[in-house]
C-alpha cells in the first residue's frame, strides 16, 4: 500500500520496434494508497527505427494511482524521426484519484512525448506534468488526446517543451487549477502549432 514500484527497461534489439518498455492489449497497473510507480525506459540505440523509450497503447490498457506518483521517463535515440521518448496512444489511459502526480518526460530525435488518441485524467488534488525534448517541432505532441483535471481540486496541468503541437480531431486540455506552459531550454522561445 505504501510501497514503490520501480522499473528500468532497456532494449538492445537491432531491428524495428525495439521498445524499452511497452504496455499493450488491456494490460493494467493499479496502485493503491500511497504506492508509486517509476518507469525508466530506453529504446534500443542499435535498432533500425521506431524504438520508443516507453510505449503504452490500446483500449483497456491503463495505469491508475491514488496518492502515489506515476512517473514515466523515456529515451529514444536511433535517429529515426518517428521514435518517441514516451508514447501514450490508441485509447490508453493514465489516471489518478488522490494526491499523486502524473509526470511524463520523453527525449527523442523524433517525438519527445506524444499523446495520440489517449487520455490522462486526474480527479484528486495532484497535478499533471508533461515534458518533452524532440526534434524542432515535436517536443510535445498532443493529437486527438485529452488531458483533464476538471474533476479534481486545483489540479494544475504543466507542459514543458521548446515546441508544442496540438492537433487532431479533438485535442483538449481542461484544468481545475492552472495551465502552465514553460520552455524547456531557458533561452528558447516556444513554438506552438
């Protein structure tokens, strides 16, 4: 109930699709009480491409918490411009109902952190932070995805990137607290598209 789950995953494959950490096909991680989750994922540097650091995908796939943090840190560095540091997509869900924060931080030569047809929700008092470092226009990409703390209490949403893309049919950010947008590099302006 008060423990911590720490996962470090590193891929060493040499072909396509060598992800550091992957959750799919309705897999779930449920954290009770103050239990927290930290995942550090690194895609293979020897792969030929599309080797995400962390990839959470498919309807029914979810990570849920109460008062513990969910922290996902992913790195992809094959040089492929479709690599993702952290990718949450295809109806996957991250959610918290207590005081725990949800923190995503992705680094890649392609997309830093990308939300594609996915949802991140908070109904408690914790906050959501999404940070990314990618190529010139792909640091944080929110495509037809929902980031929602409207059911919470003064829960902030913070985006940290030198470039931010909101696109797709219905990208939406709804915060019960503040919406903060910061540049990742102190001297850089933020490109928003």
